[in-house]
C-alpha cells in the first residue's frame, strides 16, 4: 500500500468516525462497519427508540434482509396497513409507496439502510395507532386526563422481530369483546350509509299514539329501516309503533314511554353517518384504555348516567348516577384509578373552588348563611361567625376551610367511595334523590352521585365480609365518620361512550353531553380518518 493510499484510507476512516460520533447512538464495536450500518445509524439518530433497537441488535436488518423472514414481516405489515380503514385508522399515514418497495431492487446499501429505518418507523406508527389510539387525549380536550397505556416502542420492535409477524400484528388492537363488536357495527353502518341511509327524516317535531298521517308513516318507515319493526303498511301510531318507539328509546337512553317527543324525534332523525362517526370515536376511546381493566372493576359511563360493578366481564351491580354539569369547571373528567376505601358518615371538606366561588358570596351578604357548614381556621379550630366581616376577603385571601359534619343533610350523603386522585373526584351518596328521576343527569360539581349507594357498598363489601349489610349498618348507626378499607383494591374507570354494544341486542347510543365526541371526531378527521360507504 502506498503512502498516498494510506493517507486517503486514514482520512476516510477519520471522516467516518466523525459521522458516527455525531449520531445519537454509536455503532457498537461488534457491528461490521458497512455503508448499510452507517446509513441505519444516521437515519435512526433522530429517533431514540429506533436507534436503541438497532444498536441492541447489532444493526441487523429485519425488513430489508434477504430471506423469507424479512419478506413475511413486510407482507404482514402491508396487509395490516391495507386493512387500516377497517379499524377507523388514517391509512394514508402509513406510506404504501415505501412499504411496497422491493428491497432486492435497491442497489445502494445506503438507500437500503434508509429504507430499513423508514419501515421500522411506519411499523411503530401503525402499531401505536391501532394499539393505543391515533390521538393524544389531553391534546383534544382538557377533560380527557386519561393516561394512555403506551407500550415501549423499542420493545415493540424487539418483540416483533422475534415473533410470527402475522400473529404479532393480529394481537395489536384491543382484544375486548366491545372492540370486536364495535368493529362489526362499523361495517354494518358503512353498508347502511352505502345504501343511502334510513330513508326520509320525520317531518314532525313530535308525535304521539293515536295520530296518523304522513309523518307517522315516515317514522314507521325509519324505524323499520333501523330494525325496530317488521314491515307494515299501517299509517296510524298504534300499539306496535308505540312499542317500537319504546324499544328505540331504551337503546338511546331515553324515557321509555313510547311517545315520540322532541328529544326522541331528534334521535330518530339522526343520520347513520353520524352514528358511524360515534362508533369510530368509541373505537378510538377503546384503544386509549387498551389495558387490563381488572377482574373486578367499577365502570362509570358519564353519558349513560350509570355506574356498574363488573366481575369477570359481567355486570353484577348497576345503579343510576348523576355526573358533572356541562360547565367548564364542573364536567366530570375521564380517567382510571383504584378505589382504596369507603367512608361511612363522611365529613364534606368543601373544595376550595366551591368555597370561594359559591359560599363566600353568600357569607358576604349574610354572615349566618349556610349555617350547616363550619368554618375552620389554619389551626383546625371552628370559628364563630359573630362580628365577622366577610367582605374583607376575596377568592384569593379567604383564610378558612369549610366543612360539613356527618349527617343525612351532608352533601355527600352517608357514604363516599374513595379512589384518591389529583382531580378530587369520587363516588358518593346524595340527599338530592329527586335528581335520579331525570332523563339527563348532569348536575354535580364533577363527582359521581349514586342512586343506590348502600347497595353499592354492600356489593363491594360482599367479597370481604360474611354479613356486608350488618357490617355497614353497624358503622352507619354510630353517626361517626368511619373509614373502611377495601381488602382488595378495585380499579375505577370513568369513561365517556356515546356508542356502546351489547353481547345480545342492538348497539346503543347516547347524547354527547359535553361535546367531547365532536372534538375527537374533528381531531380524527384532521389526522386523516374518514367515513366509508360500503356498497354490498
């Protein structure tokens, strides 16, 4: 070797070393330095997870290598991407142009390296989208405080590279019966949209039994198209039509009186394309909660105004609920946590926001207002209101805590169920029982009020007490605040589903109480998701 060639070789190696040093992850010593390895290192440098994966595997190709294994990986991913719309995913996010490139036709090692990394990037994008959702919930709405169970991207690549590609990708979406049924309903509604929908809307604000005429025929035909009636030529609002309306009302969370009032008529006239978007939003929400929910867990659907205890996938207890009012600072947030204990005869520690925004103005007008509440100073002492001038305080300077001692008048009722969280949300009893008679029940400050709190407590205690009713009642009759730990903590999931399936029966829909689904659907469309009309 000549001196000149030696200098050139040293110069090349120096430059190459500087290039590798400039990347986030240096090529390990055991990896043979090739143009492919260099290209992979450079292309992966801006993605820490991908770079970590290739560093750990010695910069071996998993997509562009020769042989059947890499080919099967490419084919499995291509097939999955082609079916992305089945899951309501934005198919254009997963560049088919890149995935369709045959690595054998790429002659440049550097181009092959870049293709390798890009395929890993597309795989990870698809995997995250179908496994845990296209959107980041907190970026869509402030009430979406759910912590999505994201998987390690590096581990996804590593496990995929060692697994059967087809089987691995098949397991990515949620495996819950709900997600499976939603996917089937999505296709069903796409066919309805493809056939032109359910026919003409009903040209009436309301209808009642005994009426007849064109509007009744329109409603009858629409309910027939939805599957709530057998085909008939009747034009009178008879008993059969009344029963069909009542069944429709049940499936849409309405009062089941069989009378098509304004609220019922609005739901009947909603088009299948809108229902389809609700289903797709529900699928996205199901991906956000793609994790073990707990063999026993509490499921509170905000839009359904119901709280349920689920044991091994079956509802073992259900009660009506009242949720947060549709105000910016009162809407019930969506998140999951763990119930640790219940408090019998609870003291209500009035949240600061309620104390200064609602009660301080009352005290400023009348120091003796809300006499059932106690004012507590920083030393924990109850203060006298006598000669107290509350006008000297504002929301920032008000120096007292406000508490309501245990009683039947207590705002929390006689029991509360605690899953400590930063949102100060919990489930509890209430003295305002009349609210449970309402069709829509969004009235609270954010917490969940239960219609049957004692029975709810008995159901929770049943797994740890031989006589749950006697145990609970013995502590209730003391009138003293008593904390009862749950021997086995119970996961609590506060969810928001306007489309939900049943093991048997039609899909059910609810109103978008807080307008959150509308925001999610808009964000999904912005991400590239679209409705399909399937013509069979």
